[in-house]
């Protein structure tokens, strides 16, 4: 299945990443997406990222989760993620721990309002 594209847009106080329904997280696609996100952050000087998606399938092995966590940490941004996903809590904890241990500020939220509050954006 072809992965529908996510949309990256620049807002006054953050970068918004909107994922389409049934977005699938695969490591090869995430590398490209993170490069695009990094370019948007550098262009604007913004270090706050809000990722929103209605439903995300995660097809990553534990090794892939480690790699993705390392790649996210390299962005050096504050990232709030609001989406339902089919990954186990253990998988998400691994991703968050790897990124956090490398200096990343990443959190998962159940709703946009809480995520915006944590990011301190409107």
C-alpha cells in the first residue's frame, strides 16, 4: 500500500504535521519526513512541533524504534504527538526513552489541547 503523504505547515509559533487517516510509520519514510521537518524548523528557527493524526499504523521492529528515536533526537525540537496508533505501549515507551535519553523533548497526548499547552502554543 502506498503511504499517503503527511502535510507539514509553518504556523506562527510552531510547525504543524498533519497525518492522513491510516498513515503508516515505516523507517524509510520517516527518515525522509524528518529531513523535511528539520528543513522547516531550520527555515523558521522554530523548535516546537505538533504532530496530529487520526489513526497511525506503526510497522517498526524494536531496532527500527531505536533508530527512529535517535533520528528524532537529532532534530533538537520539542515534539508533541497526538494520534491513535496501533503500536504497543512498550514500543512507544522505547521510542520515547531513546529520544529522551539523547536530549529530545517528546511526548504523546490524547488530545490537541493538552499538546498545545505542553508546547506553550496557541
